[in-house]
């Protein structure tokens, strides 16, 4: 799927019901993606002091957008789709993060 220029997959792990992937660029910046079956997650915590929490749409599904207020923090999106809860985080603009999310899901 789509990744911003310079990012390559560094890690892929399946730990029980959690699947996670990590993509890194030459500057060491990371994009982290994970998913679990929907019933596996009872709550997800988000730092609301350093992020603005809103909503967006990922492939027709309502999602939480978590926008960093400071470049020290990652942007993120969290959504449910096809019986799974997905989350994606990185120090890239929200529109790029949404493109990554949509391309991963379209190519699953």
C-alpha cells in the first residue's frame, strides 16, 4: 500500500490477538500500525493535553483523529472496521496518515 516517501517496513509482529507493524524512514521517524479483533479492546487511552481529538472518515467508517499540538508527539487515527479495531500513529500530517490507513485496508 501507500507509504510516504522513504518509509520501509521494519517490523511485523503477531502477539496473541494483536498484529502490529512498524515502518521507519532514514531519519528514524516511525509509523506504527496495529489491529485487534473488535471485542479484544476494552479501552484505548489518548493524551488529550497534547492532542486535539476529533473525527474523520476512513474508507466510509467514522474514526477518531488525534492531532498533535506539538511536533514532539505523533498524530493518530483509531477506527473500527470489519470486526477489528485499528490504530495508526506517526509524525506525518493527518492527510498522509489517512492515505496510509486507507491503502493498508484496501490491500489487506
